[in-house]
């Protein structure tokens, strides 16, 4: 992410983008805003996993729902890989700055951090990590039928908001940034491509159903109408 302000001189941005390419990285111009793009769209996804965990859904079922969708790993495993201390710190900032309601389960994460259960780097987080390898407890629980939509559409809806706010100017760059930055299922073409393929009206209707059942965090962003063909 190459962060710029309205006052950033075009030649400075061009130099930064060129330098990023020389590092063999994909440069993603982002307007300065809390979380930029990657963390901004990642945390609704991670937080929804914590909402589900707080409701008693097992870690294995939560992660399996994401993997079944096509994610390379589940959101709770991802939290362990990133580090629960990092998740807690960044999540609190993003939630505060964007006026989002954090899940109550975040208090459990806070206690885990205090107990030095930080994830893979400490050997224990949501999962045990002996010698840096995840140890998944056996689970027979089937993910609830709406769990994948809760996780994925939370992320997609935030991508729509970022495009509307022009955090990133182009929908294709949003998709590329989220694929490379979060591991969003690449074969689906990115979150906005997935939404278009599934159908904008279908996604908006599904968000309305989730909002009615789980709360206003699923309220469809105003930018969905711009996504329609």
C-alpha cells in the first residue's frame, strides 16, 4: 500500500510506485484513511469470526466455513499467524476510528494477550503451535449454513465502502489488493468480482437478511448501487 494525501505531489507518488515495482511488489495507491485498504477490509472478516466464536460456534467450524469458501486458511488461524497482540492493537484502532462495534469476544483476546498467548509466535493462541506447526483439535461440528456469508459478505461490504470512498480508485485494484493482502480466494477474482458474479441485488438482499438476524454491522453500504452493471 502506497499511501497518499490530496496534497501529495504526483511526481512523489510516481516515484514511490516505481520503487515498489523495483522491489517486485504490486504497488497499491491508497488514500490515507484508517486501516488503508487491507486492514480496513480484513477486520470486519476477523471480527465476524470473533462474533461467531462468542456465540459458541467452535473454532474449527468457523475456520472450516472460510476454507470451504476458498480461503487458504480460516480467520482464527490467520489471527494466530498474524499474532493476537497485533490483531488486538490494530482491531481496536480500526473499530474506534471507523465507529464500528467490536465483538464482545475481543475481551477474551485481550486476556489471551495478557497471558502471553499470542498465537504461532508464542506456541499458543486460538490453537496450539508446537514447533510452529498448527495443532487442530478434532471437530465434528458442521459450520452453520449462513456462516460463510457472514464472514465473506462482511469483507465484501467493506470493499464496497472503500471503493465508494475512493480509498482505492479502481475496483480491479481493490480486488488485487485484497487477494494479495489478505489471501481472499484468488479463483473468485476478488471480493468485488465475486459480488458481481453472485449478483449485486442478491448480495444486498442477503446483507439485509443478515442485518435483520445479527445486527446493523451487516447494513449494506451505499456504494452497492455503483457496483451494479
